[in-house]
């Protein structure tokens, strides 16, 4: 066992992504031992190399696990229990943009224009991994005396807009999962909250959407967000707070971070 009671340990899934990478380094800078998830040994090691370069004084351990595989997730949490010895927080950053968990393109469009053959895979990829991750995280957090889980959704789950017929309901499902789970596990001193941005600037996906020019959705959102769209570091700081003692009574919340685009 590598950790002890004075060490805080966080698992970050999606630690190589635009938001996950910043979440991982922010937690490390605060003194956490960061378990950086990647889909396999090689990818997890690659992510740790990148994180260590950005946060040289941080403590990172590669934690391989394919989030689309129940067996792989179960093995990952067994490894955390046996090799690390504890877990105090779990942050799922695998879908901060609302994109499918594979490399497939984000599906936008009116319902009647979509291919029904894609429905099942889209629903499964959006919800099953986070359900499975939380299922196996809970007993490890409980064994440590409690802790925090933070999920990531998007405000498409709060505000109904044309073209968001797949993303919106799935993100709403994740929000309600977070809130309901929070009610079930509070007796184990485990808190569960959700961070819900709309557009996240300074990320590859945002840059890709912005490439559509001044009439793109991202460009329009940038103009409307009078307080400015959030960056990964701002989301990471909120996530760190949600896992801190300062948020000890905060659970079951879905916190929108959108610079004033909406107040849903």
C-alpha cells in the first residue's frame, strides 16, 4: 500500500483530455496523489508523463482501465484497493463535452434526421461507463471513511434546444443519476456532485467548433456569455472545491458554469 491516512488520493478518468488533464494537475498541485486513468498501460503511462511535465512536483500514478469494459473497471478498482490502499475522491472527466465516449463525432441534428441504428450505442456509451465506474468506486471510498465523486455533464441536460435531442436527454440522465446517487450514499459519508458547463474554451473540441467561423455555435455562445466562457482551470478549481472539506455539506448538486448563457 502506497498511501496513508495523511495522503489524499483521487482517481481521474479522462485524465488525458482537455479538462481531465487540468483537473489532474490542479489536484496534484494541492497535494493529492493522482491516479491518472488511461485505457491501457501504455496510454496511462503516456498521460502520467505529460502530467508530470506540467506539474513536476505532483505525485502521479498511471491507472490503466478501459471505461467501456466492466471487467476492466472492476480490475482497476481492485488494483486501487490492493496497490494504493485507499481512495478519497473520484472525478469522471471522460465526457465533459457531452461527446460519445468513443472517438465518434458528436451527434447533432433533429430527431427525425438521425439514424435509429445509432440510438442504442449512443445511450450505452453515454451512461453505462459512469454508472459502472461509480458502482466500483463506492466501496473503495466507503472503506476510506467516505469521500467525493464529481461527474461532468453539460447544460444541454437542462435547456431544451433543437439539435440536442440525443445529448440533452443523456446529460439530463447523468444529472439525475448524480443527484439520486448522492441521496443513496450520504450515509456512507460520500458526496456526489455534477459540474455542468456549456462550452469550455481552450479545449480541442471548442477550437474545432469555433473553426465554423463567426456564425458557429461556439462563436455565438462566446458573445452571449457576458462573464466569459469557462476554461479548464476554472472547472478544475471548482472540482477541487467540491472534493474539499469546504464542501462537506454539499451533495446532489448540478452546478452550471456557463458565464451567464442561462440560469436553468
